[in-house]
C-alpha cells in the first residue's frame, strides 16, 4: 500500500533521501573505455587484440550509449505526461487510503514531483497517486 505523508513530515524525509544518494549497477561509457584501455595495456604483445574485435566493442559501446539516451528521453516524456494528468485533478475531490484501515478525502490543491515521484497535495496530506481510491 502507498505511504501517505502529512505535509509537515515530508520535508525532512525528502532531504534525507537526497542525502543518502543512489547507487547504480549500470556500466557507463567511461567505465567501458577504462576497461578497454586496461585490456589493451595488459594484452599479450605476441597476440594483440584483433582490430575487428576492438571495433565491434566500440560499436557496441556507441549503441549502448544511444539506447541509454533514448531510454532517458522516454522516461522524461512519460513523467511529463503523468504530471500533466495529475494536474488535471486539481480542484477535484479525491478519496485516498492513509493506511489499511484509515481513509481520508479532500480537494486536490496542487501536485508535486519529488525524487521522480508524483504526489497530490490534499489539505495537510501529500498523497501518492497509487493511494487514490476515488476521484469525484
């Protein structure tokens, strides 16, 4: 179930999440080039790397970088679309689950985007979209 926060308690949570930082298991282009340079430095001089293999690896790197750019652009466009849809709820009355046994309702006064997550501002509540039950 989605976590609904009171407005007064979200400021500290957002800053602590940003301070914690995020780690990624993806390899960047710079990481790939470092590995390729290490491979070239440590190769057997009597059996050097084939030029075709090296070109294939560089081509794969370029393809990977382009796919990452496309993915990032699509994610940005998707978030913009979600934010636009959420803004259409401003002024409408919504019912949302605060916990498994608590339901609240109120008029949406605004929309926020924090750490990539879209939330509605309903009275003193910050409500994630997945917590909505009904929209009137």
